[in-house]
C-alpha cells in the first residue's frame, strides 16, 4: 500500500479493491471516518473490530502508509482519520455508503483477493518499476 491520492468522482469499489487488503482494513477505516476526529488506541480498535491486537497493528500501519490515518502521539498512542482533501472526504463518504448498501458484495470482493504475502510481493515489484522510471 502506497500513499493514496483520490481522484474526483473516484469509484468506491475501485478504491476498496485497489487499496484495501481485507475487511478489517475497510471496517477500521470506516470506524476512523465515522468517529473523526476521535482517536483510537490499538487495543480499543481490536476490541471494536473483534480481531487480535497484532492484526490491528498491521491494519493501522497499512492505513497510515496510505495517509488515510495518522498517529496522535502521547501515552497512549492513538490513531485517527487524516483528512487531506475534500476529494478524500467525499470518497470516504461514498465508501461508507457503499459498504452500508453492499456489505456482502464488498466483503466477498475483499475475501477473494490474493493472500497478503502475495500482494506484498507484487507491490515490491510495482514500487521498483515506478522507482526505475
């Protein structure tokens, strides 16, 4: 996952497919979006998403890399939605709406993606190709 820059009129399904690796990624992002500007600790997020803290750490790391979530230092460290543009905020609104309307389709789409290690391997080559150009 590399930093995401939304395009005007971005398709929420394309955004989800191209940028999010799993249902927990999407649900965490939607939780951050709907609770903005409130920050969440890893443990709070794990409890809310019903997944282990170790998985939450990876989800947060990926969302930070996309620059959709930002770290709020302090004890304890919290994370929150990072609004970078009106286009990003509009995309998040339509992603949230799409997930509410089309939960099964979107969940199936995410579950059918290649495994995370396979995607990471492919990303390494994509990053290198972009860097070489």
